[in-house]
């Protein structure tokens, strides 16, 4: 029955998938003909250029050091994106500078652009909330969602992740 439902749902979008495939093929041909590169392809290109180097020449070529970095919506970061940026973070931290990653794993359910929620959780587990050199700061108030919504989200995520991810409470002040 599950396979049957999967086939039914897939067949509903089969024609659309064909159109999207044609569009992609035409965009790729246009790129090649005009010597262009889509922004979405830069992550893979940069990853090939860096190729696991500690201090990639690409970053040295910009002629300056980046002292502080911030990645917002870190839950949407892919492994390849992190591989591209982690040398910058490491260099910054090694020089005693501060950098910041911000995110909420509860927003990573869509796996936007190959996002890797496990990467976020690895970083989340690395840092403590105590006063230390590398510190995790949790925000516990939400001013945008009703408390009933937050209660349900917290309940679901405790069940899915088998762990407490810092409950966010509603504050109407």
C-alpha cells in the first residue's frame, strides 16, 4: 500500500518533473555557451579549489585576514559549505578572535540546500553554556509564536530527537 501511494504521488508530479528537467538542461546549456556559473554552483567549485587545505590559498589571496565571522541560520549549512568556511573559523579562533554561528535545529527539518542538522547538533554539543572560551548561548524567549505552538514543537522535537533541545518559552511582553 505504501508503494502504491508513493507511485500515485509521484505520478501526480511526473509531468512537472519533466518540465523542470528540461529547464535545468537549458540553463546548463546557456551557462556553458555564455561561460557563466550559477551562484548555487559556487559551493562545489570552492570546495574543489580548497581541497581540504588548512589555510587555502583562495583565502590568502583576498589580501587580508578575516577576524570575526558569523553564520546565521547555521541549521541550513551543508557539510560542503562548512568544509569551505571551517578553515576561516579555525584561523580566526587560533588567533584569539571571536566568531559566531547562530541557528535553531528545529528549523532544519526541510534540509534546505542539503542542510545537515547533524552538523548543527555537533557544534551545539561542542560548546557549553558556562563561561568559557568557546561558549554556547541559548535564547529561551520567543516573541513571535504562541505558547501552544511552542509547546507542541518542543514536544515533537523531544520525541524525534530523543533529547531536550532547550525549550523556548512564549513571552508576550
